[in-house]
């Protein structure tokens, strides 16, 4: 049974611990739904000031909601819509301090004020995105971005070659 330890030290140290916990949690399992579900729960409970953590999977046309923690979410997001669509389309992390100022932002949970979305790419193929929302404006800085990009890498690697 996996038990998450609370995080300590400065932010980079905390993210190193979180990535190690993520590796331990996903170790030996390749199922993309199972691993997305457990990783959403790990991150949602490990980090403060979040209201939504989860996955959208690319079905070849658009993004479809996968496992998450938080309020019920929009099911389908076209690649030309919202922060998630921008991350998927550009394959670059989107770090948005104020979602209301982001053109085309999709308000699934009206409590969301800032958002970080990491694209999930394996061998050049788009798998989907990892989306983390906060009710606090400007919640995510560059340390959060690097830390959560590492967590996203742990997820992609868990799916195997
Ligand atoms: N706000 C996102 C949509 C997904 S939800 O926040 C869970 C967006 O603009 O892409």
C-alpha cells in the first residue's frame, strides 16, 4: 500500500519528493487510466491551493476528459479552444496567471483563477494534457511549472516504450 509522505524543504525539494512519490506510486503499472487516476489524487492532495487536477486524452480529433480530482468538468475540448487546447496544439506548457485574461479560456469550474497545463507527448505523438487549476490568481511560478512537468514526464514514462 502506497502512503504519501508530506512534502518538506524549499519548492524544488518538494517537487523532487513529489516526483519520487509519483514514480513509486506508478511503479509496475502501465495502464494509462489507472496511472492518471492515481497521479491526479496524489497531486491534488499533496499541493495546496488547487481546485482541479486531472487529465484530458487526445482521441485523434479533440481532448476528452480523463481521470481527475475536483468538480465535474467539460468533457470535450477542441484543440483550438481554451488553455488545454493551446497546450495540446502548441505542445508547450501553458502557465496562465489570470484565466479571465486568456482568450478562449473555458470555465469548467468558475472558481479557477490560474492554471497550468502540461502537454503529454510520447515518441512525437500527442497523448493529451495534464491540467492543474487553482482558485488563487498567479498560483503557479516557474518552480511549479518545472516540478509539474517532471510529474507529467513520470506519467508518460510509466506507460512504457
Ligand atoms: N480551463 C480549461 C478547461 C479545463 S478545466 O479547467 C478542467 C481550459 O481553458 O482549457
